[in-house]
């Protein structure tokens, strides 16, 4: 044990420099380290499971989004604008391949009265438009 201690004591600076150089050289390859969290790493590229899953995803899911916006100089809480929103929402739902239509007319507005929770479509006609306008301006989910 004494020989070991003497060796370390005699060559302490050389050992420190050697360890530093080795660590520096090994750390150069750290830039090539990456994490692959995909499920695909567990299957061959030609796997039937992956091919079937990708075909399923391309047919039944997707992130394709279509946004329609219009501007009415008098605001969207007018009878004409609300009728347009209701008509467009109804027509877009009829288009083949459309899975979901989000609109002010089918936005589920949640409110409460006493002990009751009320869930209703935000716009379902052109009644109470000034009240709906005030609610929309106060609700961050609608406003933003």
C-alpha cells in the first residue's frame, strides 16, 4: 500500500494532467449522443406492424387543419355575422373527410346558476348577441 501511495505522490501532477486529457478527449464524442424516444426504434424498418400502423395513421389521423376567418366591420356579434358562422359551421360538417369543426356556434360554454351547471352552445341563434359579446370579451378561452 505504501508503494501505491508513494507512486501517486511522486506522479501526482502527471496523473492529474493525464486524467484531464483523457476526460477531455472522451468528452469530444459527447456531441454525438442523442436520445431517440420513438417507438420505431424497437421495430425493423420493414416490420409489418410499423407499416400497418403508418397506413392506419395516414388514413385515420392527421394534423391537417383548415382555418376560415372572416371580418365584419360591425363585429362578429351581429345578426348577419352570426348567421354566417352558423351556416358555415353546418356546411363544413357536411364535407367528406372533415372530422371536427370548431366554431363559436358549437363552442361549449359552461356557466352556473345557483347549484346548477349549464353547458350550452355559445352561439345557437341571433338572440342575446350583446350579452354573448360581453361574455366573449371576458372569457380568455374565447377571446384568445
